[in-house]
C-alpha cells in the first residue's frame, strides 16, 4: 500500500495529489474512470489526504480540482487504437492528445480543462493519465468483461504512481 508517513510529510508541505475518474457510465467502457472510483477509495486510505474526484462528464467544473492539484492522475477510457483491454499510460503534455471523442458538440472535455489551466499557468507540476482501451462505448451500464478484468491492474497502477510521488515529496 501507500507509505502513510511519506504522505503525511507531503501534506505538511502542502502538496496535493488528486485522482480524477472521468467518463460517461451510460456508455459501457467509456465509464471506466467512474467505475474504478470505489476500488481506488478502498485501496487508498482516507488518512493519506489524497483527494479522489468522481469527475464523470463534469467538464469545466473540473478546472478547480485540476488547478488545485500539485500532482494529478486522470483515469479514463483511452482510445489509442490498441487491443481492447490494453492498459495505457500517458504523461504530461501528451495527455490532451488522447482525448477527443465527445458525446455532444456542446460538451467541454478534460482537454479543454487542461488547456484552460495551462493558459492560466496553473497546471499541476506532474500529470499522469491511466486508462484502458475500450472494447465498446455502446449504450450500457456495465463495463465489458475484457475491460472489467483489467480494473484491478489499473487500480494498482494508480497506487504505484502515488507511491512514486510520495517518495519524492
């Protein structure tokens, strides 16, 4: 698990780690970032001061949580043209390139939120996006079996990233 002593030291330094799970849980694998939230809450003790945000499709409302983070993890379905169920990691400036499918032309996505934070010079020090290549984003409330089978590994990737950041704070 996460080193609680390191996290408490980081909290004293006012460093903030935020994990935002995004996606639309009405469209099967598109909702992986939302479906993973309960597993992250179980894996990361509250006492560590890490904020876990269920971002769903909140768009511009995510600007404040993004700007308030020193270290940011985004969890989402990532269409990278890989085999369904492939775990994907994207870092830093590469992150906005992996967002693009919108359910509506009126939707403000996380890529616009990150662009706004950058324009305001308030991007987190470090950002990582973890995700799974979706099998389908068809209407449905459940993840496909291939994506669901990768959720434990996705949670472990998030926990490991938090450990890395905690050790350097």
